[in-house]
C-alpha cells in the first residue's frame, strides 16, 4: 500500500509468528592510529543511510496492523516505511564516546568477554520492546573506545531475521568501504537508486507465492510434523502452554541464589575438522558434516554438565535454521524477512550423556533430523502459520526453557571478512551477541563466525557450577578453548 507520505507493508505469516524481540550483533573493530573518531563516525552514518535507502523496510516503523486493513488478523503487524527513508541522510546512528573508559587492547587481551557488555550502554535502543507504540526496525550505535569501535546493530525480529541482519550489515559495510576507496561512489549510487522503481527486499509475498505455486491454500491440511518445523505445538497437543504461561513460569522459576555465567569458546578450524573426522570414525557415516559434529558435541557436553546424574527423561536438541536455500535454492538470498524453521532430535537423557554413546552417533542422528526436513515440510509449515486465525499468545514449542532441552541459534551466515568497512575500520575481529536480559530465563547457545572463517566461536550460558564443569570437561575442551586473542 503506497501513499504520499510513505509505504505500508504487511509482514508475512512467518514474520507474525515470531516472538517480539531484537536480533542483536555487536561487532568489534580495531582502529588505525591515524583514524579520527568524527570522520569514522561520519563514514558509518553515511553508509548506514545508504544501506537503509537500498533496503527501505529496514528504515521503517514496525507496528500493529489496524483492523481495517485487508486480511487483518488479531496481533498482526505491518511496517510503515517513510517516503525516501535514508536518502536524506537523517536515519540515526547513535554515538557514544567511551575512549576515556574502555581500552580496545584490554578487551582483546581478555578475549572480548561477554561480561564487558552492558546493553544499556552499548545498544541502548535495543531494550525497547514496545511494539504497540511502534518500533524503528533498525537500531544502530557506534561506540568508540580507545583504539577501536564497538559497532552495535539491532534489527527487530518481526521484520528482519538473523540472516537478513547479516545481509544488511554486509551492505552497510560495502557502502562504507566504497565511500573511502571509490571516488564519486555516493553520486554513482544516487543515480542507480533513482533508476530503481522498487526494492526487492520490501517484497513480503515471496513465500506466499512459493506456497501457492505448490498447491498451498486456505484448506491445506497439516500434520503434527509441519507444526513442529515452525516451532508451534500442533492442535493434538492437549494443554500445550501459551506464550504468556511459559514466560510466567520461567520468571517464577528464577533462582536468585544461582549466578549465570556467559563464556565465549573458540573452536579453531583444525579442531573443527578433527571433530568431524572423529565423528565420522565413531559412526562410520561419511555424510556427517562438521556442523553435525559440533551440534553433537554441544548437545552431549552441555547436557552432561547440567545433569551429572541423568535420568530417563527425554532430551531434545532443537536447531533453528535458515530455510532459504531449501525453499528456493538461491531465489530468496535477498529476502530479509523471517525464514526460520526448526529441526529437532530427541533421545533419553541418559543415552545422550552415556560413555557408550559416541559423538559420532549423536551427529548421525542430528544429520538425519536436519536432512529429513524437506522443502515440502517447509512449505506446509508456512501454510500452518498462514492459516492461523490469530497471532495472539501462540503456543510455542521452543526448547531450552525447561528440562533437559536446548535450542541452537546460528549466526554463521556471513564470514566476518565480508563485513569489510574499508580503511577506517576493516573487518571485525569478532562478533558478540548482547542479550543479558535473557540469561535468567534460558541458557543461550549461539554459534558465531570467527575472524579467520575456518572455525567458529560459541556463546554458552550456564549457571556457575555448570560452567565450571564444562571448562573441566575433557571431551569438550579437546576441541574448544576459552576465547583469547
């Protein structure tokens, strides 16, 4: 819907399915000695506005969709995109000068610790979750420390998913780099922008078209499996808790005597490949990937440190994954909206942690769980969410909040080397995912890219006693080490 003052975009069913929250990324850059803060900030601000102008939905306001809109459902959301957003250079990049308080070299020496992140200071706007009042889709903040810059990028998850956030970050980096290295880039970009009639990133009907092309309709019937892949309980699940009940229970179960520890672990490329070889040797399955193996190692070791005396209750390992490639094999690479799906493996807890169960056996099981999710499953899952009568207080089937379950979130969508902001900053030394507001509710586990691109880093959140056991776990520490630089 277009108007004189801007454009209104109805978000897709998968966007509406998401829990209201931010995708948050904090990128760490060392700065050359000759780089000046005002000039570097100006490059970042210009590049941000150019990226927003390229992808206008990222400069919009996400808000509840009024009841008089076509096809309205309760709790549906939309994005209002101001006319020519980003083109006038006024989209905000918040600025904070911390050069007298924080040293980049000290942060590096300590391994860029999670404990040094205060979201209230470094990503202030990302604490706003009042969607009813309207939320600016992108909240960016440049924090300058002595010798470096901590660049915060938060994007509202209803509008942009983690993959889409990286695509936006890569575009932002590209503009900053070209502003410094290609003479006349800003003018050349303006000419190209003027020639574009629409932004493909604003198209939220792409998934709908795929679904209908394959016969999807309002009368489509879904199996329980298709509810599972979109993270919702099926109608057959009697007394499944709704979101408000889950959150109330989680808050009620917070133990104030237990202290939460967040640690970053590095899995270098050589260890990553050795883990894969060990998993293949332990299972005899040559189809196992390094990703399968790291999932298996994390499932086994984290369950072991959380449950030193395991019982027979079922342990679930849920993988949140990007469905773009399975759905369209490249046709959705520029799509910024939510395309998150879930694959789940389950096994009695005692078997997950038993010495007789190898990492290779778990990796084989996880490989089959991921491989079994077909394109047809993803399209049918889309149909589940499309055909919901309401998006109010959904019944989320999310692991990691209670019992011996965990959910793995992947931020390894774009190599850090591709986020090259040009001579003033270069590429990030690392990424850290702020989110301390979640730590008391569930144990966050997030896979992150590392600077070399051949291994990975893993954020692990556990209680203090569990973390101590993890750092003493010989199997885990054979492949991983506490981050240090």
